[in-house]
C-alpha cells in the first residue's frame, strides 16, 4: 500500500491538485485535509482601490503572498466586471493593472493570479507576476522586491494584501529599504469546525502501522491542528521518545523554514523534511529523499 501523506491544506477546486499529483507520481497517497476556514474582509476598500487603478493611489506594485489574497482580488474583479456601471469606467483604470508588477511567493500563488486574467479577459487582472521563481520565503521575496523596484526617485509604494496572522519579516525588510507599504487585510482565518471529522475520514482506510507523513503549511494551521493530530498520531518531539507500537507514527514535513521553525521552537516537534522551495515537486522530492535516508 502507498505511504499516506496528510496534507494540512485545502485541495485545489479548479482542477487536479498539484500537491496530490506530484506526490502520487512518487507513489504516495496524498490526503488533503482542510484545517482553516477563510472569511474575506474589507473587500469594499479593495474594490475602491482596484476600481481607481494604481496611478490614482500612487502604487508601483502589489504584494500577494497567499492564494486567499488572490481569491479576494478575484472576487473584487468579478464584482467590478458585473457592475451595472462597469462600461462607464475609464479603460485605463482597468488595463493599468495588467502593467503593474504583482510580487508573489511560489508558483501556486502566481498561477492563481494569472487565472484571473483568463477568466475575465484581462479586466482589472494582473499579468506581470514576479518573484515565483526567485522567492520561496517572505524574506527572499522582500529582498527580490528591493532589487526589482525602480531606483530612488521613482514611486516605491506597494499595496500589500494580508490575512489576520502575519509576521513582520517582509514589511520590516521593505520599510528598511525605503519602500512604503499600503497594508490591507483582506481575509481572516479560523479553525475548521469539521477538521477532526475530515481527518478521520482521510486516515481510517490506512493501517495504523503505515509509514505516515504529515505536512504542515503554516504556523496558524499548525497551532490549531496539532492538538487534534496528537489524539490520532505520535508526533515526534525534539529529544523525545520513539512512538509506541500501537500508535500511528508520523514523519513531519514543513513547507518552508518559517513553519519548520514554529514547529521546532514553539511546539517542540521534530521536523524531518523541508523542501528547498515551497512547491509540489520539491515537496515530493524531499519526502522521497527523506524516506531513502530514514529507511
């Protein structure tokens, strides 16, 4: 039987999930279990900014670091496209977003942004998406942005779309480099009310003594999910004992260094694998390499 991999994230809904596909190609059984529920906030303010265009707000770019922020932008675009007065708006306000740099972490976020243009014919949609190849962390993205922005004298103000749980790494680096941020929270998260039920449904078909992997994707998800996971898995502790024979023994992966550090430092969980970049192929390769090493 394939090695089960519990992915603590929601699967893609617009086609085959790239993480599940990559893991299946390596012989793993990928089990996506949603951990967090998302609620959009402040969309009226985002709509006002998008409708006005970047020039009106002196913006030289947009920072989007999650698929949830992409979904907020897409929701606003859909509303604008279907507004009764959409035809009366100046074309420049819509088309100028296509020439505005959007800075992202990872290919999934980049792909989600580019899909907006495909769905709505370019109206208010990003086309110039940067940073997916060069950055796998917030710190790497911040340093990429500083290299990519025009020299001093040109506009260095960026719209930064966030959730309700954010670290200071990216804004501190950018502000230290002379970049002004217009920060706007566009979503909030809470723990899924069905997480335990969904987890059991995913893992029950597999034997308890399987060689399990659990993949964490964010500190906020880790904080919420770990108490429930401990009810059904032995999660290895830093300098802790080995798993009892009658428990599901899990190996732990984190999608990036921020999540890995949170697991080690805050939850004292031993992390066995962190991919070089936060994308599906790198994760699958890292799990395969770790299994070869650990046996």
